[in-house]
C-alpha cells in the first residue's frame, strides 16, 4: 500500500492522505487530525439529508470487522510519522 501525504495548515487537520490500494486505484481524502495531541485517522464519508431533514452519513470505506480498520489506521499513522520526520511542519506567521 503506497501512501502519499499533503500538509494542511488549518485547525486540527495535520495532513491529508491518498492511498494507492491497488495498482492505479486510489482512495482520496483520508484526513489525519491532531486531537488533544493524538493523531487520529478519519476515513471519508458521504452525507445526505433524509426525508425527515435529518442528516445521515455513510462510510465510503467499509471493513468486514473492526480489527481490519485498526490495522489500516495503524499503518497510516506509522507512515505519517515517518513522512513527518522528513517533512517538518513549518508555521508561518504574518507580521502586523
């Protein structure tokens, strides 16, 4: 599994990832969040409004069990940590 990261400088979002799950097949918009100092992997979801005006969410990526999801999350976190070692986050502040 090849993972490519793109740095993001807004809020709690650390980076976005694109995963090549098979040759020439990519999964986009995987988000890595920094929540209370811990990296959390968020997979893409589709949202839609039902007849009752309630918003429903459907996971774009489904796993047959929670163990497989955890393995993917751990692989993504490990790859992100390696990528971050080589690509330090640079904060840029504007002078007033």
